[in-house]
C-alpha cells in the first residue's frame, strides 16, 4: 500500500527530529459477530498490514454490539483503506478509541533518552486538565515486548477524552515484529466527541482520510521556559545595593537563582510522581507543562485565600505576601513561556529554517538572541538530531546550589 501524504513526515521539533505519524491502537465495536467478520473480512491481508489484528467478542453493556476489533497500526502499511472498503460488512460499527502516534528515530537507548527529555522540556498541552506531569518508572523491572526501561511521561489521566504522553520504545512492524528505537509522542482520543472534533467523525472512513500532520500542527504546543521571568514573577526584583558584587549585581542572575530555589522545592515535592530524583529535577526545571501547572496552582491558592470574611483575625500576623500586592494572573503566567515553532520538513527530508514567534534572551543581556538550532540546508540533516539539550543546572549539584542560594543569593535579594 503506497504511503499517503498525510502519513509522511512534514514537521520536525527543534532539537528532537522529524515526526513520522501513524495510527497506533484503534478499537472498533460492531454489531456483526466475530464469525461473520472472519468470513467476510480479508483477515490475511489485514494481519499483513497491521502490527496486530484481533477480532474479539464484545463484553460491554450495549446489547446491540457483538464484536470488538483491536487493531495496532504501523508506519509501513495502511490497513485503514482495506477496512474502509469493507465498512459495510461490519454492519453498525463505530470507533471508540484511537491512538495517534508520532515517532522520531533514535540510534541508541542513550540517544532516545536524551531525545525524550528534550521533548518533555518543550512539550505543553492545550486545555491541560491535570496541570502536572506523571511519570511512573520501574528501571529494575522487565519491560514488555517492544518497550525499553525508560520513563513514560503522562500529561493527562486515563479518564481524559484527549490524552497525551511521550515515551521511548521500539518501532512496530507489520506481522507483530519490532525494529529500531524511537521516541514516541502519542495522543489518545476516546469517545465520539473527541473523535469527531479531531478526526471528523467516529467511522472507519474517517481513519482512511485523516490528515495526521494537520492534526499535529493544530494540537502540538511547544514552549520554552523563561526562568528569569519565572523568578521575577514569584520574587519581584528589589533595589540592588550599590556595593553588591558580581554576579549578584545582575538582576537577571538574581531572578534565575531564585527560580532555582523554587523549582528545587517543587522537584522534591513531586519526586514520588517520577520515581527518579534526576528525572524529577530535569522535568521540573525544563518542562513548560509542569511549571505552568505549578503557577496555576499558586494562582488558585491565592484566589481561595482571598475568599472569606474581611479583616484580620485576632492574633494573626500583619505580614502579607508579595502576591497580595502583585497577584499571579494568566497574563503574567503566559509571560514566563516563549512559543517554539515547528520546523517544516521538505519532501527530501531536509529541515527548513523557521522563525520562532518570540526570541529568547540570555541572563545578563536584555537583547534577544536566536535559539541555537541547526538550519543548514546545504546537506541532509541526521535523522537522529536528538542529542541537543537546553542548558540546565546539573542535578548532581542541586544541594550545593540550594546552600549557596540560602547563604548568599537570598541574603542579597532581601
């Protein structure tokens, strides 16, 4: 089956690589029995075009349904066109769940791990309901077939209609096999409302005609955290003493060091959700989804604190935090993040340069600078461009940073 335009890589994430789209696991329910499906459908052709194709007996609450198809797709084949031609044989059918995956090839496990954290350091989600990232990880356990012992980052819970997660695994091949490693970004659409909004409907022909690259462009949110703005939001700048020594006489440095202290506390609080202190620190320092959720938590806590009776209760301190005078708003939260544009991929695989919506700034310099992204079009870029990492403090020196901040930086900031 020839590859359609909607399933070819058309977009690339800076520092990660080109994204190859496909449908992963799709669940379809039907009023036809399993025996009828085995007799009317081209089972051999479907199994050859899928990673797995399993007709199962429906055991749900709807008495009109009799079978359930569980199909796992691949990049190298297109079973959805075959199913669309036999859609009438399924009688009354509908899609209940669809997973849309975008893979970036990786040369080794170490490259995949670096690419995974580079992706998490830019990944956000529109209408993020959970407001934090959850990452179960058991490095000592034996992973299932096709998986690797690396963390999986979930941005939504299992009950959400539009889920989003990213992880490293082996690529799936037709017939049940596996090939090289990849970093996978995956959306899970559950229910008629989500399927209709993103795919146009919940029927089989909607899978065959879906434009996955357009779906990626509409729904992917990439951002870069501005730690200077984050530090200034939570710790508004104060007058710098005239005898302050370098680098404490730099307001951007003081704001960034204050951000280190705040995010260290956040990483220690969220360590149980990651199972790995290093992963917790790297996520809390770089992830825009994690930091945006934390700021929204502070915003909502501030609003709840303002409700209640007026006046100061007897015996309560007169101290009022700075957020009472300068509240955390959605506008100030958005100012802590700089959008990142997807980079278009030419048909030959050459990544073309793309100008981001906003320019990054370096601490100590008020002039904007462009991010370091390889946009050389003279030669074909490596498909494994996931070795680039944003600058971040070392996880091994966190205790020392916190001690220095407590003794020196915070003293000078007061």
